[in-house]
C-alpha cells in the first residue's frame, strides 16, 4: 500500500501557498488537505503535516480539538502538545526563563490592569494568539491609541501583548532561520511590516518582502540553541530581531510557519526529504 502524506492547509486559502507549490513536485506521496474539511478521513493518511492552516487563530479551540482527534488516528506533526504550547505567544516567557534572549514582552489578559507607562513610547500591541500580523498595530507616542487597541483585543476575549518597537528592524530587517528535521536549512530576511503600509492579498496574512540571507554567527548560535531543546520536530522557524546587544527572539514558529522554500534552491527537496522521513 502506498504511503500517504497530508499537507494540511485550510479550505479558506484561495490558492496553494508558495511553499506548497514548490514542495509537492518533490513529494508525490503528498496531497493538500484542508484541516477544516469535515469530509476528510484522516486515518487514511500515514502522516499529517501542518502547513498553511492560517485561519486557526479565530478558531483556536476548534483547531486544537481537531488536532487531538487527528493525532489519535495518524501521526500529526508537529505534535499537538507542541502546537498547543506554540499557538499562544506566552511561550516567549518560557523561552526567557530558559535564558534565551527574547523581545521584552508584557502580557495583559482581559480584566488585568496595564502597568504604568507600558503603552508609552514606540510600542507594538497585538494578540498573544495570532498569525500573519493579524491584530498587530504600531504606536509611537500615542498611549491613548495603544490603550484603545488593547481594549479592542480584550473585548474580543483575547490576551494582549505589548512589546517595544526595536527600530533597528527598519534598516536591518528581521531574520528568519528555517530548520528541517532539526537541521538548519536556510535563512531569509524580512523587511519591516508594521512601520509601513500593509497589504493583504490572501486575506489571511500580511504580504511580506522576503529576500535570501546568510544569518550571522550570533543569530545561528541563538537559533541553534533553541532548536536543540526541541527534538523530534519536522520543522521550526526562529524569527530574530537585531538589537545593539545582539539578536533577540521575536517568534518561535512551530505550528504553521511559511518556510520560504523559494529562498534557497535546495530547500524544497530538503523539506520533502524531512517530511518523507516521518514515514519511517
């Protein structure tokens, strides 16, 4: 019987993601399947690889319950325990407690008071559960506007997170390091999004300007150290921002990250090999 791999997307995505278009020719065992398609027999797949499930943020409980069910009938990667932890950016507190350099972050749940001066200066306010810059807003010397945005997130029942805007990103960009099967694959540089006008061609995530890059030794050291604590994952993406004191973690993407496979000629085949190895 031929092995089958589900590359998990959403029925809401109007076209296949760019990563998927590059991956599938190298992985004939795989097919695109919407997580939110109720007609799918998940037990018919040997492996289900989470990829472009970008609408889960508005349906998190439903998504996690789906993952629990699927994980009982096939191999879900990354695993549901990892996904549950990673879909709420409060994991940044866990990374900081482990000694990793992260963007300083204050989390404010609905009903909690905001610390004095937390919204002053140049800050980003966004939901702790979110993807593709959805719900993220930048404020510079506008604590009233930042407070109003935070209140709007709370009205939706969302925990808000407040971070200082690290302005070096405007000139140096954000570095994304991709790991496949635990091994570093390639990196990409993302231009700042929040400080310029955003566009939303798919409706599910903000359009990004992406270019290939070589990470610095400091970026590799930080990302490598984090990924080394996460054995057994099919993929990981570590997003870093520059500071005068070195790189810091903005996000650790273990659920549905774009892997920017088009940024390196060998990346699609490496991804296919990593996903095929899950069948063993």
